[in-house]
C-alpha cells in the first residue's frame, strides 16, 4: 500500500466507498422489503390485492422517510463531533 501513489490510494478509497454505499443500499432494500412484507401481506398467494399494494407502498414510504431522517441526524452528529475534535486539537 505504501508503494501506491496518492492518486491510486484515492481511487482505491473511492471504490471502497462506492462498494460500501452499494452494500448499504442493498441492505436497506432487504430490510424494508422484509418488514413491509411481514406487515402488509397477510395471506401470501399468487396476487397482491389493492389493500396490500397500498399498505406496501405506504410502509416503504414511511420506512424511507424514517431512514432519511435518521441518516441526516447521524451525519449532522458526525459533523458536530468532527468539528469539536478539530476545535480541541487546535488548542
């Protein structure tokens, strides 16, 4: 790793971040699907009726809204903490 140029290291880090983001998105979709399916599909069969379809749509909307809210709060917290750390390290 020490023999890599700064540009190569940046490219590797970018790829890793992309892979982590992809994995996180996949996990979000899996968890959302499992929760909403359990909540909305009472009698699994060959078709999804209108009320189940509506329930799934609303469930997924609420799940994504909640996930966004938590993500924003988490990112803000990280920014605050990193700002505090830089203030403390300047002293």
